[in-house]
C-alpha cells in the first residue's frame, strides 16, 4: 500500500508527485513519467535530465470509480483517466469535478490537490490531479 | 530603491452556495440576510482543496506574472487560520510544489484574518534590508462556520499570493499597523469552529482598527483621500467595508472593484489580498491603492501601493481574479455538507 503512511517512500517521490517533474533523454528526446534514470532506447548512449511537464494534455481513456479503495471513499463517484501529456508520455490520474464532463479527447490541465489522508491523525498526501479545460 | 509587488495571483475554488440555499435549511429570512450582509453567495472548496492547495495555485499565478526564476525567492510566509496541520508547516509543502530553493526562510503565520498582510510586511522588510531578493507572501483560508451560525453564511475559501521585490508592478510606498487586545472572535486550539462576540465584533473591533490603521498610514505618508484611486478593506461581509469606506470619506466607487465578498464570501486571511488582486487586474500605471486588512484579536495592517508601467505587461500573464469568481458551479446544502466534511462517514 504505497499511500498508507510510507513516509520515506512518499518523501522520495515528492518532486514527481507535487509538480510533474519527470526526466528526458536528451539523446533521443524521449520523456519519462514517472521519472526514469535509464533510456531503454539509447541504453548506455542515453543522457537523462530532469524535465518539467506543463501539465497540459488530453484524455485518452477513463473509467468512473464508484467503489473506491481505502482512503478514497469520500470522493465517489470520481474519474480516473489515462492522460496523453503534450510533451509526449502518458500518465494516469484522477480528473476532478463533474464526471459527466469527462470525454475522450477532451483537453485537461493539472491542478494541485489533496490525494488522500491516512486518517485524522495521519499524513495528508498532496499531488497532481487533472481538470477538464472548457 | 523601489520595492513592491513584482507578481501577484489569486485563486478561488469554483463551487458556490447561495445565502438563500443556506437560509432555507435553517428557516431564516434570506432576503434580510442578503441585505444585511451584502453577500449573495460564498465560495466552497472541493473536498481535496485546503489552504495548501489554494496557496500553490495562487503562487503559481504570481510566479507567472513575476516571470522570475523561483530559485531567487528567499522567503515564504503563509498567513492562514486553517493550516491543515497544527504542527508541520504549510510552507514546506508549498515551497516543494513550487520548486523553490531549499535555502529558504519559511514560517506559517497566524493572526485571524490579517496573517496574509503580516506576511507581506515581513517580505517587504527583508527585501528592503537586502537580506533576500524576493519574498513570497500568501494569505489563504478555507474558513468554517458552525452549521446554523451566522458565520456559516459568509465563511468562504480562497487566497492570493504576492511576490515582493525590486522592479515592481506596484510600488509599496509604506505600511502602518494598529494593534490592541480586543477579543471579538476566537478559536481555542483543537476546536473545529470559531466563537465570536456577535455584534461586539463591529465597533471596538473592525471599525476602530480599520479606521485607525488607514488614517495612520495616510498621515505617515502625507496622503489624502483624494490621492487614492482604489480602496481595499477586509471583507467579513459587504456591509462592514462599505461603512468603513464611508467613514474614511472615500466615495463608494473607489471600493466597488475590490468588493469581491458579494460573490465569494469572506476568505479570511485571503480576503483583502484577493480584493487587492481584483484591483491590480484592472489598475493602470499611476493609480494609487489603499489596502487595510483586519484580524480579530485584534489588528489592522494598512498599505499604500503606487501602480507602475510594469503592470501592463504582467496583468495578462495569468488568470484574473474575475476569471476565478465568474467560473463557478452552484451546489446545494447537501453537497456543501459533504464537501466541507461536516458529514462523518
Ligand atoms: Zn534516449
């Protein structure tokens, strides 16, 4: 359970989770999210750098969650989608707001939100979600 | 050395609940409330929004307008009375999300509704002393009123962020504060909802402090009512700033642009900062703005800003305050209760 009070794991991933920082291979221009430290195409010729994604993209596919996993119960119904980021990779994420507004090919932008809370005494986890751009 | 606002940005959650919708549930006279408070509806944060998320969104807009490298920011102070953690600074999370330097001064400020303007004063002082190049000051809140309490009609959510430094879009000409021990509104540690002295909040609290700070500032800077084009006052409702504006001798037209409370309620530490961002969105070079906050307990911080030519190239680099206020979705009391966590699962 990655979200349940794994303080060190959460801490290591905070750049990626908070602000869509991934990596880019400057040899072949491929971008990676979550960040990769090795380019599978260029292998040893690859040169990896930090890369800031804009957060803009498009819905490729989505599903409506009506029975949520632990920690997400209060958000139902909500949408989890696969987003094609403009810079060239796909990531999955929650789309906020009215579930009826979500359609394939709709434009989205990233927003900074609470993702989940362990419980009243535990940590609050923050990160990126997406919003449909009207 | 000219110091002032280099970049600014607001954020207001998109959900609204009307006074009528709340009054219906509690069997109160909506028309009388709307007239008495001069508020039509208030903003409601989504379940996954809080002071930290609002601060991040507002600060990203401020960075877009400032056009500076975030690494150059040397201090981050967030004023709020709804910091998500009692112990664990909101600023640490906001700084990380914005990609600020680790060589950064950070603290969370509290002084009822004026902690955001106190943060602006600290950044101004540090820049003026040459300790930092830029400071980021934020006022944000997701205010809560006890269900059925008078505060429930106005307690809204929102915030604004200000980057203070050189080469400003609005020069900070001076600041003046007025503080006394006046207990009109309070919340004990660990309590979810605040308590207040009802009507007592008006005269010895709001009016005495707002008027004293505003007059003190004008005297300090040798400025008169006629020298200002816009007035921004803390907005617990629409009525208080309107009356304070009259008492200070300003025509109400100078207040109108900043009176965002009518359509979004009182966002506490974010209230006068969001009012100021609404003015900066439409201000022209040469305009002078008076801003006075108010925090219960009690104190007021007053500022004079002189808008520079830089405003024209920066106004459109991020969404305006009006963009956020007009892009809204109204919800009913049932969803409001769900969104605000007043429902225990
Ligand atoms: Zn490569």
